[in-house]
C-alpha cells in the first residue's frame, strides 16, 4: 500500500471544544449548549488500517480531510481495505458546524451510493444499493432525534469533546439510510504514551462501547485532540495514524 | 412449550392460513413537516381502559396468533403481548407504564428462531439498565447492559401499548423513536393518520382510522378503532408479507 499518494493533500490539523452529547449518570440527559466560540481547526490525517483475521490480515488506509469552504466546512473521508471495500464520504457543515448534507459511495464487493440533506431534524435524500448492473434508487425521508448527530460527522465531533480522564459521554449516532440511532458511551480511561507510525504521542485512552461492540481509541492530550489509534476489539480491526 | 398458561386469557383463538401479500399498499414518504413526539401530550384518561384482544397473524406462509392485554395496576398500567408462530418462534412481553404512560420496565421471555429470548430492562428517565441472555453455540450467557436512549424515545416493545393512548384523528402525525435496549439502537418512524375506513376482520366490522407507519425503507399500515380506546384492528406490512387481524375483542 503506497500512502505517499495521499500526502499532497494532508497538510494540517484537528479541532477543539464541546459538542452535542449527553452525559450518562443522570436520570434525564441534557444537551450541552452549542459553543459558537469553539475554535474550529481544519485537519487532514491518514491512517493505516488492519483487519485482523485468523489466517491473514488485510491492510488498508483511511484518510480524513476537514477543510473550510465558502459557506461552512467539509469533511472528506476515504477508506479502502484489501480488494473488498472502497468508500468515500463527504459531509458538508454550515458555519455553526451543523451538518447540511452528506454524499457517499461504496465500491468493491458492495455498490452503494447515497445523498442526504438535513433541514433541522428532517432528513431527505436517496440511496442506491446493489451491484454495478442493478442498483435501484430508494428515497430516504426520516427524522433525526434531537440529540443525535450524523454518523459520518463523528470524526469532527470527537476531537471537540472536553477530553480528560474520567470524562464520560453518551453519543447518539444517527444513520439516515437506516433511520436508526446507535447509542455509544465514551469513557476516557487513562493517559498513555503511544507510538504509532506517525510518531510517539502523549495520549488519552478511551473506551467507546455499545452493548454489542467495544472499541478503544487514543487521542492526543494536546489540543486540538486528534485521533492516533483505534482498536475495535469486537471486529478485530485497528488503525493507526501514519501522517498528519 | 407450555401453552396452558396462556389459555386462560385466550378465550377465542383462531388460526387461519396465510393472508398473503396485500395489494395496493405501496410505500410512501412522509410529507408533513410538523412533528409531535410521544410524551409531548399526555394520554387522555378515557383512552386508558383495560382491554384484551386476540389476533390472527400471518407471515408469508406461516401463521400464528397474537394476544394483547392492557390493564391498570397499582402503579400505572401494564401491557402484555404474547405471540406464537410455532414452537421455535414465540414470546410474551410485559411492559409496565407509569400513570403518565412512561415506560418503567420491560420483561420478555420466549424463543426467536429457536434461540432463547430472555430480557429484563428498567428505565429511569432515558437510562436503560438490565440484562439479557445471549445464545452462544454451546451456552447461554447472561449479559448485563446499561445504556441511554435519545430524548423522547421509548422501548420498542411498548409501541402497541402506547398507540391506543394517542389522540387519533385524521391528519395526526407523530414522530416515533423506538429504542431496542439490547442493541442500544433507536429506530425513527413517522406515524400518519391518513383516512377513516370501515373494515371487516374476523372479529367484525369496525369504523377505523387508517394510519401509515413510515419506517426507513418500508411502510406499515395500521387500522385502529375510531372509538376510544383506540385499539388495533388490523396491521399490514406488505414488504414482509405480514398481516395481523383482530379475531376477538374483550371490553
């Protein structure tokens, strides 16, 4: 896997501050207020992905690029692993970091394409799923729960959490295609020094869990917090920062 | 399978063959932007009267039955739903509601495709705490969980207990967030009451409201009595070839 091709568009760095998440431990969740003054920093990172299997491991890559546009921000995530899956997703945010629209496609073993637009909680759009010869287009018309965020925006939202050991938040991740919301609980467990291909960093280690899945993520202690490493215990998958 | 325990409240049960695919029920998209959420309104007291209904149900070529019973308790209300689709597909679910029809707890027992279904969950606000049994290849594992559901969501098992308490009228539209605690997943659906219909089912002919429940990629059609308590008369899911019709109604 030649990662050099991605370097020309991987110039800089991550974001900061609060996000619309819910703190568990209280009977009724409350939304954190939006922080209009929160600094928003563009970034572009690339990761080495490894899907661990009993017989062999498949390696791949993931690149995230967050940039300013004329009317807001744009996050572009590109992902490929082995010959199986290539995926690109683009999320458009307004100036307040509210998601306006999402476009994405998947190629390889699956053929998926979709586009959705948000108007407050209402989401409309379409998606196609099938193969290159036949992929009927299906309309999407749903409603996002109040406190949920578009699933593809998580890479921008996680760095904006108030990272500290002991921090615990409930995250509601909305998938417009399935009109479903996944509850995740993120807990910052401890501080660690972690070495990845991009270097050695002082990091926070956090657990990201739902009842069926468990992941560990490492984010830099320095602000803006950026993702260094992810280990998906359930699916035996990991990724490490190789370039930023 | 011990069916005798259920027989006491299944006085009249009819199982008929497949009703098959329903015609003329194509999926539609929600078009009315105004949304109301469960919890925004309190149920009207006259709607909350006890009832016990039984239904015949078919799913493709399989058929079975469903029984719903809604009763007041010392601490609120209780909705019990049992269904039977053969010795490998049966379940009894008990949902306890507060006096304001907020879900307090859910208990489910049965089997799903031959796998054990055993769940207990207690709600405190949005927090769901409980356990379920996971079937592994050679063992059963008790799995505790603790998670949160989004604001205004409710346990998916409470749907049929909550629907009769809505303010049914043509034009009503509500956004439903149905939470599955085992998966910590919430599904969005939009319920729209679209028309009044007179329909005939094995239990008789009823003046009903016809509603559409729009899910991600499919629409389920519901008929509820116009008379309060608004109780289900028929449910039709064309995409999954699933139909349920009332066979007996007990006031």
